[in-house]
């Protein structure tokens, strides 16, 4: 079970992972996070960056190191990580790496209601999804190879994981499409009949009343 964090927003984790290298002000934090593509690794709401920084300071995870002004620009506070912040960073990463947690991607939500579509419509949409996935995967593989020539593998682990997960999704979708196209998908006839008649097959009525069979 995930621990209750003093600042639970994943952007806070990203900030801690940035200022652990050197003190910097929020604008620098955002620039570095964007350059590293951290918004691809975790959900980041850039508009909440200053609020997250303020909350990290409030809870003693970072502290103001200095306040500087350049020319006519507003003052900028430079923040550094505290010992408590280092401990929180390490503990948080340990939890994320060691503890599986159920996530609810949008695709899974759509699949849970796939029966709302006709089999033909579902096949067409899944085929479209697979085409887009394969295009994106080709781009990811190319980018990863380029990065491997410039960066140690340690800094590309999350990219490798994301690629592996998306390749697994593509394989799964490809297999489902094969079943739908060849007519080997179980209960395909009942699925089609439901959309022709508007009536739930008797053997599914109890399941429909009971709801999802998953945990």
C-alpha cells in the first residue's frame, strides 16, 4: 500500500529529483524537467509547480538558499534540498520501484465497456489504434537508439520500460484483432446478436446485473 506523503503530487518527486543535483529556482526546475521529458514519465501539471515548491518548503523538504534578481526581472528564490528532502526522495523512489500498484489507464476503461460497440466497430477502432501504436513505437525505438549513443543506460531505464509496455500492448491488440477478424473470439455470435436485437443474451443477464467480474 502506498505511503501517505507530506506532498503527494508526483511533480514534487520530480522537483526533489532535480534540486538534489544543485540549488535552482522554479523556472530552472521546469526547464530541466521539460528537457528531460519528465512530463512523459509522470503526469505533470505545470501550472501547479509553484504551489508544489511552496508545499515542499512548508514541509521542510526544500529550503530557500538565496534570493536573486537579474536586471529588471522579479526576484527569484533559489531552493536547495534538505536532508529530510533527500530522505523523502530515496524513500519515495524505493516505494515506487518495489511496490506494484494498480493503475487505471483510459484504454482499460474503454475495454471494460467494449460491448457497447459492435464487433465490426471495435475491430476498426482497434486496428486504428494499432496503426497509431506502431507509428509511435517506431519513433520511440529510433529516439531510444539515438539517446543510447549520448546517455548512460541508467538514465534511459524509464524509456526502455515505457517502450516494453507499449510493445506488449501492441502485441495484445494484434492478437485480439486476429481473433475478431478470424471469428475465433469467444461469444462473438452473442455479441453480434446483442447489437441486432438490443437484448442481452440470457446467459449474460446475471453478469450484467452483477456488474464487473474483476476486482
